[in-house]
């Protein structure tokens, strides 16, 4: 029990540190809000051009796109922000403290994921709120409160992929372009900005092979009432949980292996 408390205290200290660093850049949250607001505004006017097809009205596509943008913020936090944060630790020489601490590098990296995920989830909710307040996007208030636990579940499902990216940082030191490429590919096949049914038949399978598709489906259903494309709400949530449970152990093993290999080669603190 004492060890659990000590681990929790160490992880909480890393989260506090990340929050203090984030808040020290006074305009950072404002700049992120403005960026999200501009994206929502852009898609509002793009949606005015959408008529017929998969969407009965322009407002339907606008709501579809807004939730996609919100989920993409969380995915970016997973696949881009966390690996780049570890690289930044290597550049500044502060990763050494995580390596030699009683917390250990794996738990330390997991703790480093908490604040970026929390910040991304908050930004996603602010984005949805902005779209509802400014552009009148219709929100299913009866189920909207469930969007927060759904977003947290989605974050946990994305975490194993983030850990694999972080393991690559430890080994090759550079994964910025690669993580951006993965985010782009996942967003294209997961129906973030357009329905999966518009994809060519030969690539539709990819929409089911990653957690972004059920995450977007689930949040759209809870926030704006869009029907789940395949199955029910509970099935979508179950798929997210399954991705997390199945992928987390090999992701942690891969991270441990990358740390052991870098120690053995003497390159763990190189950048």
C-alpha cells in the first residue's frame, strides 16, 4: 500500500509539473481556443455547401464535422503531443530524472500522458460548446453529459498507440513526421470529416482496425444524436475498451524493451 501511495504521489507530481509549465505560457490556452474556434468557423461555412448525399441538411454535416474535430484533438494529444514531450525531455536533459527516480521511466511516461490527454479532452469539450453557442449546433443534452467519460475511454484506447510512438522516440529519437502521418491516415479512414461509406471498398476494412472509428461514432451519438454506424452505444464502448485491454500490454512491453535496448547501447539520453 505504501508503494502504491508513493507511486501515485510521484505520478501526481509529474502531472502538477506539466500543468505548471502549461500555465506559465499565459496565452497558450487562448491560442488553442482560437485555433479550435477558427476550425469550427471554417467547417460551418464549408457545411453551407453540403446538400444532399449522406446528409439531409447542412447543419447535419456541421455537427458531424465538429465532433470529428473534437475527437481529432484528443488523438493528436495521444500520437503527437506525448512522444514530442518525451523528446523535449531528452533535449532539455530532464528525462534523466525520470530514469533514476523510484517512479521508473514507464510509470513516469504514463504520468506524462495524463495532462496532455486532460487538456485535449477539455479543448474538445470547449470546441463543441463553442459550436453550440455561436453557431447553434443542436446538442443532445439528455446524453451529452456522458461525452466526458466516453472521451476518457477513447483516450485510454489511444494510449497504447501513443506508447508505441514513445518507444520509437527512445530508439530513433525522431518520430514527429511519422506520428503526424499516422494521425492523418487514421483520420482519413475513421470517418472524422466524411462518412466511412464513401471510402473505396478495398480500404474500408481499415476503419474497423483502429480505435478512432468507434470513438468518433460514440461521441457523435452522445453529443449530437447521430446513429452508431455499426452496432450500439455499448458495442462501440466495448470496442474501445477491447482496444485498450488488448493493445496496452504489448505497448508497455515495447516501451520497456526500447528503454532496455537504449540503456544497453548507451544511447538512452541522446537526442
